[in-house]
C-alpha cells in the first residue's frame, strides 16, 4: 500500500478518488521485497481470475 501511495496513482485509483468513489482494501499479500511483490502481482494478474482473489 505504501508503494501505491508514494508512487504516481494507478489510473483506477485516481479515477475513483477524482469521482469520490469509496473503496476498501479487502486483502493484502505480504512479501519480503518489492521484487517478490512484483512477481506475485504478475502471477496473480496472469491468472485472469480476479473475482476469486
């Protein structure tokens, strides 16, 4: 979350914020490094099954 808060906003979060759309973080995956987090993110996105996450 800190990475997303400190980096330029992802488009989806920016649009939600601009339109005052509330959202809730419902799940976090903890990783030991940024590289591990990126690998996990790619793996999860590659499944193309966001509803089950």
